[in-house]
C-alpha cells in the first residue's frame, strides 16, 4: 500500500432491528388494514353525532310532525303556505333583504380581507382588531347600538337637525334600511374569513408574472387576482346568505315589526297566535332551503373552506 492509497473503511455489520429492517417494518405497517384508526375516528365522532341528533334532529322531526298533523293530518299547511299572500310576501322580503345584505357584506369583506392579507404589518394588525372585536359584543347590544344611532331621536338625526341639514328626522330605523344596515355590520366578519383564506392561497408568482408582462394593477386584479379568489367569494356569499335567513333579533329590533322576516314570522305563529301548524311548515321550509344552500356551499366553495386548496 502506497502513501496515496487510503484503506477502505471497515463495514459495520447490520444491527438487529435497526436500519436494515426499517423497510420491512414499514412495508408490514402499510399492509396492515387501517381498522384501528378508523374505529378511533368513529369513537371520537360518535358522541358529537349523538349530541347533534338529540339536540337538533329529534326536535326538528317533532316540528315536521306538527306541520302535517296540526290542526288536522295532511299537507294543508304547506298548501296554505304556498297560497297565503302574507306568508309569500314575508318570504319575498326575506330573500330580498338577504340578497342585499349578502352583496354588501361580501363587497365590504373583500376589501377588508384584501388589506388583512396584503397590507402592511400595521394595517394587518388593525384589521384583525376590527374583525375580531365585534365577536366580543353580543348581537343584542349591537342591535340596540344601531337603534341609538338611527332612531328619530338618535345621534344621527339629532346631529343633522342641529346642523340645519334637515328640518325633520329621517326615517332610518324601523324599516328595511335599518335592518339591512344592522345585519350587514354583523355579517361582514363572517364574509372576511373565507375571503382571506382564498386570498392567502393565491400564488404570488402568478401576480409577479402578470406584472412582468406589463399588466397594470387594475388589470392584474380583475383578470388574475379576482378569478383566483372566486371560490372564496362564492363561499362567503353562501355563508352570509344562510346566516341572514335565520336572523331574528336584529330584524325584530331595527325593523320594529314593519319588516318581518321568516324567523320572526315563525315566532309570531308559534307564540303570538295558536297557528302552530303553519309556523311548523314555515320552519321546515326554511330548514330545507338552508340545507340546499349548505349542499351548494360544500359542493362549489369547498376549496375556500379548506384553505383554498384541494
């Protein structure tokens, strides 16, 4: 052996249960059926399913039974629901208000989510505070706060009359305007979350490529950024629309009984008049509509709910 030749290092014998058997053990684990993990998942989910069944499904079945048994068996309450102009007008008003609130909430939520995701650190922190703080205030408190602002003797009308801009108070509350304003304020955070999730999933390299090809900021937003966040827009719209269908406190306070929505109609039929059959039929119809919308939500907007990626 010369001075420039290196002796070959001695090879250590394979250790028992060490690296030599790791591939074999891994392959044996892969071949094992995942029954244990499946049963563990079932054990975790079963109590929740049982709780939801007892709390929601069983009472709903009882309400559905009322709708076809009160005051007499049959589908008379559903026929009455389809022919009663008062009930139909309440459904039309509800869908009109829900559509307006959804459009306003998604538009405002999109702007807020854009600043939250793509703003400076200071802007992001301020936006987070503006989104999270309203969750600490109850719906009832916020509704009465808007009533203090919008009523005839509220802060806005008092200021307008004091400055001479108006001679008489404006009708800002106890109508659809007050209901829409209060509901939009409460639902903007719910629209911002799925929109922010969709915006965070946008690949920054695509935007840089569009910028490198000479596209303006407005063109990049309309042609690249907005289409890539379309799933978030759909998800936010469906979430807000489903929430608005069941609103009760805000329309009751800010509407003052002049802008009755479906949830308030159910309460009136159940507790203000002995018409439980019609109230139950309206409830079942509303639940079916919500179920259809939730199915559409998970069908078309699943990427936004799961983080923007499949």
